[in-house]
């Protein structure tokens, strides 16, 4: 199994509070991704990183920010959580560029915003 | 933009039945196509992939053929097992650099003994 951990695995928070989710990898892969999974939508890309301090927006980036200060860590921050951000969040990594490579997924973080 | 459409679920079958999960896509270019599987409580795992027209991806008895003329990538298995119960996602990616996957909505499969 690819060495990807996510923390916390579960979190319940209140509307308006800041939340940070952490993804940690031990594979030294260049690319890291954050997705959210919602019923009826599959997974949707939030943000991704192509190197330390290099990040870009995905399909559903509004309300989220990311940071990558080290190769192994990719943080997802909800500056002011809303109920619409209740979801399961997955981190993924890949080592190579191009459209045909495998992404390895972490175990997910279930976030509930009350 | 790019999109992926999967057949609606949930799908319930008996053990040893034949499985088909339909997947069609819309893309501006020439994408790579994937099937990912998610077992209960876990993240996604790559099941199989195809990178060009008429390629057949296969793994664990599952197969899918990249059909450019019908923009489809249907997943099939000849004889399903209880252990195949999971959620299956069709996905595509295209372009260079970071691989930005576009997923279908997922199909929940339950196999009864």
C-alpha cells in the first residue's frame, strides 16, 4: 500500500470555524491532490500540487485553500466552514506527470459541519 | 468541460452472475480512462486502465475496452463474487502535468451469496 495518511479521520465542527485537514505521504511523490466525495457526484477535485509551494485550483476550489511547505505534507484549509462542506475528503498522490498514471488514495476524512 | 456518466445504481446481483457497469464520457481531447474501486471504509484503488482506442484493460477478472467511436468504457466481469461488493468509479484524465481526474458518480454493487 502507498504510504498515505490523513488526519484527522473524523471531525465534527460548527459553521464558521476554521478547519485544517492534513495529508502526509512517505512515497516522495511529486503530485498531491485533494478531492471531496459526495453522493451523486463521485469525487471532485478541489486543489492539487505539483511541487513544494506549487499549487493550483481544481473544479470545486471555492471556500478552500491549500499549502505545501514540504514534499510530504499537503494541507487543506476551510477558512470558515459551511454546512455545504460536509463531505468525505480524500487525498491522493502520484509520482509521474501525464494523464495515464495511477493515483494512490488515502483512507479519507469524514467532515461534518453543523 | 470533460464529464463521465455511469449507469445508475445500486446494482444487486447473485454470486456468479455476469456484470456490466456502463460508462460513457465526454472529452475535448484524447483522454486516458480508468476504473477505480472503493471497498467499504477505504479509499479508492485503481482497478484497470486504458490509454488509447481499442485498448483493453483487465485485472482480477474485470475487463473494459476503450471505445472511441461510442465514447464508452464499460466494465464487465463474467462471474462475480461476494468479495466484489464495492463502489465502482469510472474516470478520465487528459493533458500533461498533474493528472486531474474527472469521476463519474459511482455505482454501488452488492453481490448476494
